[in-house]
C-alpha cells in the first residue's frame, strides 16, 4: 500500500477500518437524563483545569442509539458535569460506557470521549423508563423515570438549547514512549439538532461503588428530576479548546 493510500484510511486496521469518515448523523436517538445534586468538592476533583464548576448539579445519562451513521446500533451511559470555560457554559463528559467497538474506538480516538466497554440499556418497562449500567458483572447505575407524564410547553426549546450546549472532553493519547503525546480539552457541538419529543418527570437514581466504574464517586444527595428526549442530530468533528502540552 502506497503512502497516499495509507493517509486516506479513516481508521485502523487497513483491511477493514473500524469506523468511516464523519460527520455522523444519528436518528431516533433517545435519552434518559437524571439530574441530581452532589458534593461540590467531588465536582472540583473531577474537573480538569481550566474548567470551573457551574453549581453542584450533575447528571447520569442513558442513551439508546438505534441508528448512527458509520457506527450502527448501540447504547451508552455517561456522567456529565456542567461547568464553565473562560465564562462559557459547557458540559464536561466525565465518564462514558458503550457496548459497541466502533463508536468506542472512534469516540476515544477522534473526540476524546472517555469511553470504556460496559453494558448500558435504556428500556421502557410498562409505565417506567429504565436505564441501567452493568460493568464487571455488577449493576453500577440504575435510573428510573415516569414514562411521558409531563410535556412542558417550553421543554422542546429548552432541551434543544441543552443539546446545543458545548460538550468538553479530556483527550489523552500516549506516544510510543508511554508519555502523553496528546493532552487536550476538546469542544464538541452537535449540529442540525431536531427534538422530536421531550418530557420531564419524577426520577430516581441509584449508584453503586465500583473500582473501575466510578460514577458513585459523585454521590447522589438529591435527585432534582428527569428528562426524556427523542432526537436526531449530527455529530461533527470537534475543535481544540486547551492544549496541556503547549
């Protein structure tokens, strides 16, 4: 294979790339977002400088992604910390767990999403929307919400703004000597966001301590509510916000 052919590959391995080139469009993407209050010191410890805390509310989010261009179907769970960067509100993606190799590899290599392999699910059981995360054969997180009880007259607009809020990831890739070759904060902003449905309601959240799935390190002090979304959106490439090696 010639050099120019190598440089045209979207990802490894060369015989069958793990993911294609983006941007990536997602259809019928479903969310369960459980917002809760936690320990302010734990938030500060979980945020890399120069990010600053924005209150003491965080969330655990479950995603059902049945149709992602280039990635296929998968599910995910994430812990999200609202914060600011130079005064701009954003969301730091602290942890993320997925059950499909293609988005796991692409998420880490392109955008710096902190993805590990875990079994997340978002299912409607009767009258209850249920999110669960299993890691190392242990249920480490479980969230429940009333199913489509309340549509707020402004919720679609509000959640469109929420999804348009910049996501921030910490991208660390070591070089061949084991030292960081890339150490950056990356900004990602969804495009062409369509909110097809949005509901708010009562929710509950249970986090179980686990050494390699540490969602419970931001303990649940008080659940403030749940949000259920059905959306379509485009995931574009990100942009550099801060370079720790500069």
